[in-house]
C-alpha cells in the first residue's frame, strides 16, 4: 500500500538524520587547556563565572588528515571571542556561541586564546558552565554535503505542501538514499549513533567504541555520487518547475546596543560577530553582510582599530555594507526632533569620514513605531528609503502594503519596504521553509519582482553561519521555491526606486503606530526624565553660547561628544525601558554626566554673554535668557531659592537685564487651604485631592468636567507577554481611585507663588503632589513626587475636561499628530495608549484644555478625558523597574481658541525649559535681541555652531500645519545663507511660502 507524502516525508527525515552521525571520519580531542592560567579538563566546571575569563590551549591536528577537511569544534560553556595563532605569525578570530561552534583552520598547529563569558546570546546566565567540547574532526565532505542537501529537500517538501513538484522531490531524495553504500557493523553503528534521540532513551546502551570508524573511501564515494545525481535531478526539476519569486539576501546580525545584557557585553558581541562575518567573506566571494550603527564602528575604532581596517577593506570590496545613516538605531517616538536630526547628522558625517560615503537607506528593523517627522528628516539627511519589519508585529490592524511610499507630516516621502518572514523576522534563515512563506507574504510582488530577506542570528548578535552560506549555494538549484541571491540593501532599493518611477505604489500617510509595546512610553521613567533633561540642557547650552557669539563672544565649541551620549541612550531598547537594571544604572549615570556638562556650558556661556552686555548702573542685575521662540513672562527660580513671577515679558531668543530691586509680582495671588487664584485662573482642590474646579477667567469657562487630575491605580497591569513592553487593552477593568488623601495643606502663599500639597498613599507607595500657581501663570502646575514600591501596577492621571471634540492634538517631533477621541474603528480602538511629547490638547472652536508634562510620554484621549501614565512596576527584565522615588511636573492649561492660538506650545516649552537667569552687577537694564524672527509663528529647534567652518546653524520648524511669510533679523555685519538641509548643506526647497506646514528650515548665520 503506497505511503502518503506526509508518511514519506517522515521516513525521509529519519533516514536523513542517520547521515549526520557519519559527518566526520575521525575526531581527535584537544587537551592541555587552562582557565585563567590554571589547568582545566574536558567536562570540568568553570572554577568561577564572574566577568570575562580566558581559556588557552595549544592544538595540533593529526598529520594524516587533509588540511582542507579539518574543522575545530569548540563548546566552552558560554559566548567567546576565540583567536587562533599560527607559527608563521598568521592569526584568525571567530565568534563562538551556540550557533557558531565549528571553525575552519589554516594550519595543523596553532594556539587558541579566548575571551569568554558564561552567558548565552540573549543574556541568560549559564549557571553551570563547563568545558563541554574541544576537538578536531576530519570532515567527510561528501557525507556532509549530501546530508545538508537532503535536509533542504525535506524542508522544501514540507513547505511546498501540495505543490505539483513535491512527489518528484520525494522520489529524488529517496533515490539518493537508496543509492548509498552505508556501514552496518554493529559495534561501529551503535557507537556512531549513540547520541541519537531514540538511542538516548534506551535503558542501558552497550559498551561503546571510543572513536568509531567513519565511512570507508567507497562509502564516502557513494555519498558523493548520490549528491551529484540528486543535484542534477533538482536542476532538471527546476526547468520544469521554475523558481517562484525572488529574494535578495542580506547577511545580518542585529546587535542590540543594550538589552538583556549591559553595554560592555555588547562591545564583546560586536567583536565576535564582526570577526565571524569577516571569516565568512574570506571563504565566500558571494556572501554579503550589512551592519548599521555608526556608534559601533566608532567604538571599535577605539578598541580594535585593526578590526575596523579589515572591515573598511571589505566595504571597499562591496562585501560588507554599512547601512542606516544614523548614530544608533533609535527609538523614534520619544526623542525630540532635534535629537533625530543629530542621529542623522552625526551618523552620516561619521560614515562619510570613515568609509567615504553616506547612506540612502534608513535601517530600523526593530523600533516600536515611527514618528511622522521621520520622512522629512531622512530626506533632508540624504536618505530616500526606509526599512523596518516591526510594523508586522501589530496585534490588530496591519498596514496594507509592504512596498509603499511613506508620507510624513510635511508631505515628504520615503520609499519603504518591510518583509514578513515568520521565521524570526529580521533574524531569518537560509532555508526553503523561510524563503517560501516570506515570498508568499510579500504583497508588493504585483508591483516589484523581489523582496528583501535579512538572514543571520541576531538581537544578541552572532550573524550568519557557514552552513547558511553553503545552503544558499545548494538552494540555487531547487525547483519551485523563490530564487535567492546575496546582494546589498542599497542595490535592492535602487531597483525598487526604478519600479516606483514606473508604477504607482501605495502611500501610507502619517505616523506608523505600532499596536504593541505601548508600555515602552512609560516603563523606566527615570531614564526618560534624564533623557529629556539632557536634550534640553544641550540645546539650551548651544543656544546661549551662540547668542553670546552673536553679541561678540567667541564661537561656541561643539557639544557633539555629549550629544553622542544622548543619542546612544536613545537606542530602541534603552530609552523605551525594555532592558535589564544594569543598563539603566549606566544610562542614568551617563545622562546625568551630560546634564552636568551642559549645565557647566550654560554657566560659562552666560558669563561670556554677560561680559558683552552694555555696562550701566544696575548694581543688582538679573540677566535672563529666553532660549526659545516664545515670548515668556518673567518667571524664574533664582540661585538663592527666590521665586520671581513678574509682569515683565522676555522676548524670544533674547537677553534681558532687569533691576532685581524693581521686580514686582505679576498681580494679586490668593491662596487658602483649598483655593488658588491669580489674574488668569481660579482653582479649587476638592477633598479627594483632585481639581474640583479650574476656571479660565478670560473666557469665564469651567475647564474640568467633574474633577481633573484623578489618580487611578490599575493593580492588574499584567500583560500576557512582554512585561516591560506592553499594556494590555483590558488593564482598566480593575481600577482603584486614590480619593482619600492622607493630607491636604497650604504650603506656600507668597506674592510670587502659592501651593497646596496633597499626599496620597497606595499600599506600599506614596504620591505627593503640589498644586502650584504662580502670579503670572496661565497653567496649574502639578509637581509630583512618587515613592513607588508596588509591582505589576500602573498609575495614571485622568483629566475629564469640559470640551467636546472628535480629535485631540498630541505633540510629536517637529509637529503634532491628531488622533480620534472616539473608537469607531478597530484602528482607533487599538490606539488606547499613544505617544505625546510635551502636551496633549482637546479643543473646540474658541476654547480648549491642554495637559502638559516635562517627563512623560504615554497618553490617551478618550471622549473628553485626557489620560497620562505616570509609573508602572513590571518585573521582567528588570524586577525593580521604577522602584523608589521619582519627581516630575505636569500641568493643566485652559486656553482661548485652538492649541496653537492659545499659547499651549509656549507654556509647554516654559515647563520643560525655564528661563535661564544669572545674577550680575554693573549692567544696563534692557532687552538685547541678536536674532529676531517674524512672520508666521514657528518653533525653535536649535542654534548651534556649524559643523564646518565659521558661523552658526539656526533650525526652525512650523509646528501646527500653517504656511506663510518668514524673515530673520540679524545684527549688523551678519548674513544668512540660502536654505540648508539638516546636514548643513545647500538644498533646493519646494513650496511657494517662506515656510510650509510642518517644514524644517535650516540656515547658516555668518559674520559678513
């Protein structure tokens, strides 16, 4: 009775598995190992597993073995960088991990030295590491090649299912197996196959031969003949059943800069992975490999410059492709627009300086959603193409295209491709059962002939294996499966652009929201706060120093070194909060260093600026710098702790000198134990500790619906997967409101500032909030200190506002995103937590309310309720995430008109970067504005020293979707350049107005 295809496939798998036991003819152990200089034997546990350890041995392969067939097999008990040093002075270095344990050799005699860690690729500790294997094998090439080819045939049969070619493939494989002359001697056979799964289940195996005989010459020749016949048969079948589809393979090793391991381990992963890729290139002319991240190459230049020189040679040969154009692969949701600009600016400049060219493709396979500002930033940074696969991870809805134009906020477009490989995504394999579903899932095949496929072990690095390179060659002869060849990412996109010029491709307009990993906007709040402080501190330091230069001081120095630290910590597993505790200890320390350095630069710039101000008779002067384009009421906390809230206005990008003795509060400020009131707002704090009333006095409107700043705890924040990453949609099904505060008290009632403090407690945690109203304030600040000691628990603020609108405005990089406040569609339902930078606003014609913040990103807008996530308590991968104390401020702001009419952005800027003040003596009172901008309202991005030559770089953007006239007024003797891109080079801009909706504009300012 004939077997079914499924039955025949099972039989094939069993018989193919048998061949693997005869892959080596002989083996020879390598003895004489040392561990940190002390002897260690085979199967012996490591004496300790702390830090980096070093193994060493001298090895000599048996004399009679052909050198070309000798392989070194090692399993030392962790990940290692191994170096083989030969007597003639040659050496070769490889990465050793669970997927890379067999290595070719260049001579029979050599020494082995390692740098080893008792860890597995995803950071897991090997708690009982031992020297598991160290030996030479004499590879039986014919048996090895036949085994791999038959394995690939079986994989093709399985994935092709009911395809017409499948019975022919089964026939060909069965014929190859029947043609073999195979050993059967009992003692040898049982010994050779003893480690097979079934044999290992036997109660007690007989005594085994120590080094059982391999295939005879005749038997090996039969394997060689079977291989040739099977290959010829596959080629014949390919003529009848030609390849279906086309894939461009790019060798890849996604190396997370930090994740389940600290950065110091990533430095070792880089060296292991890079050396492995180089070794494959030495042995294959066809193999191609890509690696992003300018930071990695810069790090290697410091640690292993010889390795970088070897990489440069392969880049020049076209085998190694640097990709990405950015400093790291950053999160793109939370960094400010200027940070994203610096990612491209410093990344592209580094690649050009080091390798001689810039990149046209932005490579971000693994980020958790993508800002709508990115297409314009990429285009201005010389990149017209974008790659990711993360969009395929969305839980509910999927972008309907995988080759499309992605249109950003301003209308800029980049050609975007994503492939859907169900076998580990961007860490794909060279296998028929990877090729076929990837091609099947490629929806763009109607327009374009090929899809990308990145292959190689990744996330923890490692990359492509020798077997993958060998598999690619064999699969060229297969019928029915997609044709696949090694190539370059750049080459793929060049062809895709040709297609796009000839055919109409779909367009995705706006942000790419990932319907997953929403908690990354909240987890590890400490590093998010430090990051935002570091961004603002650097931008402000550059701005003050540049204004001082325009008033006559020296040109400011570049702060690129500190920016690089910020950019590094924007990596997509650091800033989002998805790494281990050690990563955040390092990140907070590094970002604190940046904040301190930037603070010192600000102080130095203030001194330089003050030295160039007109002298006069003000003995107790206050020098105030407004480093923004918002006219700001004078509100500052001085060095002696004094708070000033005056009626005076500090002009945009100006330096104002005030007589401190003449300063008066902006107006009457009233305060009781439950009420705060100034000329703009009247606030009532309820007995529950929430805002019972917030009246906007100019309009007479009540801003809140019932009460605002309701604190809600969700004790079932227990996602089904990805603990630090996710908030499940049902998190709110169990909720506890904090509405019985321990205390409510008036703590300040001065003429410049008044404050009411509310203390809440939940289980082991406390929340202390101080409602602050300054004399000139148009917003109610809520200064918050949380002492958090509860796990798997989420804390949010909910703010019902007395406004009706179908959309809310969420600030993002270089603009805003409007999101629905209703849940009509599955897309809207899925967006229950979304990113906002400094504010979320709900407005109706004539009136609106905004929620501002200086440290938070996870928000919601449902109906008339603005929500913001304050803190979580996940346990994986950091069981102490957000444990302890953290402080930040958010604010409620009612206003006239829409958000861009009511000063919301101005107040958000003020909350995040207060005016900078310095005491001085002997100055003349007045305002000094070295740079004035007029026309359509725009927002400030940066004022910094030029990367090349003298001069300053000014960058502005339109934040609300308007267009219009724009002009710059400079000091006498200064001139402004023609339009520049973000790389600070001339560009031809489009658009009839001086500035277009959401446009980023850059100029160089120079002394004439």
